[in-house]
């Protein structure tokens, strides 16, 4: 990898641990599990750094999934996949179901929609943020209660900034920013279906990039390759830092956030 993955991974798992329970299996291996969100993205294992203990950690992860009768999903950094670990995964009947690109801004060239207004540090507006997130990713709001529970927690965290984009007073898009040392992670980047093509995400990411620069941080994000948006991120100035493989055992991958 061009850079050590540990800081990037810690930013990601620390953010998503607000959405799911986290259990550390050793210093580097963890598993996320959620009773409210049933997609694999909220029920998965991963590593801050892949070490010689990874093979045993995979077994521990699988045991945790088995306890809950959940299909195992595990993200592993591509550059850390040694032949012995690959062999072990194959023996356990795992296959690569998808990939995740970890990206950061390089030469930003965001297209900005001047008709959008941005609101950050949302307090009373978290319900609007939740609706934009859910309608952007799910097309409906049946998960409103658990999402609101998450937002009530993170809205009190000084390391979190929720951003809501509006046009003419009507919500258009949203994202969440999460800080760890030297990094500003962009998550839940969503645009309402009727606003797609209006550079909503690009406008919010432009703001996020400037905020990161002012704070002396690097703006990072992750994207699942099957969602086919990595080329768009590259077009506006992100570069891929490294890739992660999603290993699944006897199941098909589903979409993530």
C-alpha cells in the first residue's frame, strides 16, 4: 500500500461502530454486528492491519456469525492477502463477493451547484438528515427509528459533522463527516433521486474537502466497486489508496452504504 492502512481503517470502523455493536477479537481484528440493520455492511468482520494472527481471527469471526445464524462477510486488505491466508479462506469455502476502494482527495476538481445551501452542525434537523439518507439509499423510510437513534448519539460527538444540502428550502442531499487524527472521513454521501445530476454530492464534497484542508486533515471515503461510483470520485479528484476484498461464505453480496 502507498500508506499504512491502519489509520484509514480505524476511521472507518470507528464511524460504523455508531451504527452496529463492535467486538474486538484482538488488537487488529474486529466484527460489527447489528440487530437493526440487516445488510452485510453492518454485519461484517475486518482488520485494522492484517498480521500473522489473521487466520485464527477469521475462525473467531466465523464463530461469532454462527452464534447469530448470520452469513459471514469479511473485508481484508488486498495487499495483505498472503498465499497461506488465501488458502485458508478457500478451505473454509469463502469467495470474493465484491471489493471496496479506499480513497482520498488528490487534486480536487469538484463541480459546485451555487443554488444549493449547506447546513452543518445539525441539531433539530437530524430528522430531515435521516429522511434524506434513507430515501437516497433505500427509497423509503422504514428504518427511521434506528437511524434516528444513531443520529442522536453522533450529533453530540464533537468529531462528527452532519451536513445537509438544500435547494429552495427543500432537502437535496446529505453526508456525515467523522474525524480521527489527520483524517476526515466522508460517509453516507447521499442525493435524493429527484436531485441526481445536479452536482449535489460534488458540492457537499467540495465543502468537505475545504473543511479538511482548513483542519489540516486528509479527506477520505470508501466505495463498493459494484456500486460503480469510483470513476465519478476519480473524476472529481479522489485517488484510490488501496483496495479491500469482500470475502463471503456461501452467500451473495448485497448493497452497502
